[in-house]
């Protein structure tokens, strides 16, 4: 285990940065709207822009993993996150903010899939869900940093200086990732890379896409994490500002609690597949519990703040089952297709993260950022989870034992 610690530490660091960039708009959304003159629709598109970039480059990232390895791929693309963070710091309008988040999104496109790719090589299959839950849970330090700490930094030195500082941190982590991380454990006979001719590359992609059980799994993955992050990373802050009139630090405190709940949820779901002897049961349980809480948020008109906070926190805890879906997806494929497989699975998540924030942005703008607007958002997200589960019921289970 000791030999894995440096790699695990860098995986946590690189995913912490990705988490921060994902949710950073939420707590400072009112300040961004004021400084950059953003509408609700533009806030939604800014939230989606990061994930559109992730989605757009998932297939290339998968190919780069298989051809060049995760170490070189993550280190190289992370330099774009540095550039994008500086771009955001100097944004003058909505177009600048969206462009900066697209660049950062490309820069973070390899981060989370490097965890799946490398952990699948460094851990036994029966340990994979738990190993992923460790890294993904620890990565939520980035989510927490995007709550109260970011709100405090924004109030003290401004959100622009906060992003400049983050660009420097990102550069340091990218360099350390290249220096320390290795693509296979010591003594492994697995090849570091797979250098294939173009025909075999295309054939491998086709093999991934026609794998039995993949499409039903992708339908659930489209909604799972995207639902949670649309609440935590896009509309949680504006909802608390528009409906409950919380200031920046107060919003940050609630988002911090939501981030902690997500972390605890990941740790809870991690070993649940072994407890239930089924990954599928764990996902279905989380899906319908989350949908029930979102439904409660959608029918309660202007709930008291403690009730609203409790329900928001519950959404983040209950909707943390995405790690189980990722593990289920990875075990469908051989190591030769590992990079293409994990990024193909991740495409569904990225597409959901692109569509749901933008779609809900139109809802909020159409209904004037009122309590009713946010209730419609919560109801839409609940319906999406149920819709995704209908196809997922046809997915074959692959319990971890």
C-alpha cells in the first residue's frame, strides 16, 4: 500500500482542482452576475461550458491514455487549466467567462478518468469501487474549497485574484503529477501504453460501443452526477441568494455542508456494492431516494431555511452513487481498452453535465429566478433521474463480490 500513496496523493490533488473548477461558479454567482452583467441563462451556460469541454475531448483523452499513458496526458492537458484560470481572472463579460471555463474544462478533462484508469491497474477488481470512493471522496476537498473558502477569498481579495492564485497551484500539481505518478505498479507486466495502428484504434472504439450493457448504464450515468452537481455547483448558491437572501459567506457555509455530505455519500456508497452483493441495487436505491428528496424540494413553496438546507444536503449525500456506476462500467472492458472505455463511460456524465445546467438555466430565466423557478428546476432533475433509471433497469449487474 505504501507504494501507492504518492500516486493516490497526486490523484487526489488533480481531482481536487477539477472539483473546485466545477463548483466555483455557484458560491460567487451573484458577484459574477454583478461584475460581468450575467443573466440566469448565461450563468447556466457558464456552468455547462466546463462540462461541454469535458465531453468534447473525452474520446481523444481515452486514446491518449492508451497511447501515451495517464501520466503524460494529465500533466500536459493540465497546463490548459492554468491558462483557463488566468483567462477567467481577466474576464470582462459572459463570453470571456464561458471561454475561460471551456479552456479549464479541457485542462481538467483527463483528471477523473485518470483515477479510474490508474486505480484499475493498481488495485484488484474487488477493491476498485472502494479505492475509487477514497480518491473521489478526498477530492471533495476541492468542492469544499469552492464554498466558504472561495466566498471568503472573494470578499477579501476579489474572485479574480482567487483564480490567479489557483492557476499557480494548478501548475505546481501538473509538474508533480509528471514527476511522481507512474502508469503501472512496480513489477507489473501490463504495458505502459498500447501503440496501435489507426484501424485498430477505430476497431477498439467500435468494440467499446457495442459492448453488451453499456447503453443502459450510460443512460443512468447521464443523470446521476449531473443532477447532484447542477444543485451543488450551479443553482445551490443562486437559490440560497434569491429565495433565502443569504450573503456570500452564509451561502458558502451551506454549500460547504453540501460538499461534506457528498463526501460522506461517496464513502458510504463505495463499499455498498459488496454489502448488497450488487452494484445495480446500490445505484437504484440512490436514484429513487434522491428523486424523492428533489420532489420534496419541488413541492414545498418557500420552505423554512433549515428545511431547505436539510433537503439540499440530503440530495448531495444520496446522489453520490456515481462512483458505483463508474466501477460497474470499467469492469465491462479489458485493460487494452481501458482508456477508451473509461472515457466513453464518462462521456455520458459529461453530456449530462452539459445539458442539465443549461436546460435549467432557461427555466430559471423564464420564471424570473423566483421560488417557483427553482422548484421547477428541482422537479425537472427528479424526473430526469427516474427517466434514466428506466433504461438502467436493463443493465446487467456485475457485483464486486
